[in-house]
C-alpha cells in the first residue's frame, strides 16, 4: 500500500475527514471560549453531527487578524506566527504549542515527498538568509522559508542581505550541484525576478532542478505571465520543467495544496480539502463554477483554524480525474474587498 498523502479517492477522503473534523470542532469548542461563543451564536449546539464536510461551520480567515483565537492556555504557547498584513487589515496571529509546531513540518514533508522523493536535496533558496533571523516570531515569508529549508541541504541563498541577486552564489551552487537533482524554493514573483531573469541573462542550466513556489500572482499577471507562461518560459530558457506551485496560508500552517506534474491544477493531501462556495448564497458550487475558497484541514489543534473561508476565488475542475485522486482546482485571484468584509462582519458580534 502506498504511503502517499495523495492516495485516497474523494469518497474515502470525505468519509475519513468528516469523522475527524467533527471531533476537532468539539475539541476547539471545549478549549476556546471565543470559538464556542461563535458557534453558539450561529445556533450550532454542542455535540452536533454533520452530514457533509460542507455543513461544518467555517470562520472567515480575516478573524485571525482581528481576534486572538487559540485552543491552548497561554503557558503552552510555544511559537506565534504572523502573516504579512495587507494595508489596514493587520496581521494574523497563529498560536502553536510544541505538538503543533512538530506536526506542521512533518505533514508538510509528507506532502512534498510526492514530488521530492525521500532524499534531502541540495537547495537553492530564492530569498535572503536575513528573513529567518527571528526564530520565535516569524512573518509568513520567513515561516515559509524556514519550513522549506528542512527539506534541503547545502543551502545557498540567491539574494544577499540587501535583497539583491547574488549571481556568483547561484553560479557556485550550480557548479557544485547542478549535475544532480536539486531543490529550488521561493515565492512566485521573487522566483521570476531573481531566478528566471538572472538564469536567462547568464544562460544558467536549471534542468535538474525541482522548483517549489507559491505566492500571489498579481505582479506577474500584470506583465502577462500566467501559470502556463511561467512554466513555458522556464522550460524554454533555463531547461527547468519540474515545477510545482502550491496554495497555502499561515492560518493553516503545514497544509499545502500542491500542483500536480501536469501543471495548472492543485490537489488536496488526504488530511485536507477545499470547498468552493457561492459568494451570494454560501452554498457549495458544482464542478466548473467559480466561487470563494474554503480550506479544511485536520492539522490545526492549537487554534480553531480547521475550517476557514478564505478571501480567494477558485474553481474545482474535476474529481478523481487528474494526476492524483480527489479534487483538482485552481486559484483565480482575490475576492473583491467589499465581499470579503461582508462575510467577516457576519461573525464580528459573536466574539466582541
């Protein structure tokens, strides 16, 4: 039997997740007064059973920017993660105890093993080492860099401490490791600006690389580079073809939705799921109909972040018909600000 986290069919996944997430909802009710208050305000009684994953109560992800939500006592807080706050929105604060901090890299590793294999590869980081200097309180970018660093060895950073390309460092890395499989990690726009453009200019060979990248696409879309073009240009100009985008957020740290080998579709690991909701009715959308992305994960136990309504738009393309079993989906962009604020306001009174 495969140990892949992408092995379960949709029916198997939903059955297993429903049991676990129902228990997790009760766990958070018992350990977070605010979360219990929210569910009570929605008329959801304690001990309620749910028929479908889509029936589970969700929190707007924005609540973690405005409220301290945690299911552990203050003296068990081991690490606090903070998101990159957008203008006026503040930053999310995510509270982890020691167990949660240990589970996160383990499950991230299980997900990435699907494309990296079991060996730790030489790693080129498209970032600066200064981003990970503060080990107790991280930005989303710093948490991403440090989390991914665990899966590589012989790390080289492609930017100097002034965030400028260190071309000689990249050349030295490729001279030493470019003839064997190596891992590349960075945030999407930085990968384009500081790896693709540098590699093209200096005619660097990245053909043995495996690129894991994530982040907003807005800056790239503004210069007419979508996911397909990103992959095409890297292949043509640098030889890099093993490219895996992923979708994840600090509010569900350790859970990533990984792009399959064929490209252009993201997949759910077996401990997670996505639901696309109609932004007017909040009902689940059918395959092919875009809506607001809800992310579900069994990992958050130290804070009630297991069922979150994001501020992103997405669409499910198919089920059990792609590179891996389960739903395959794409992220289409951000929800217009007015709509995002509207769904968040629904809950504001419950936790005031």
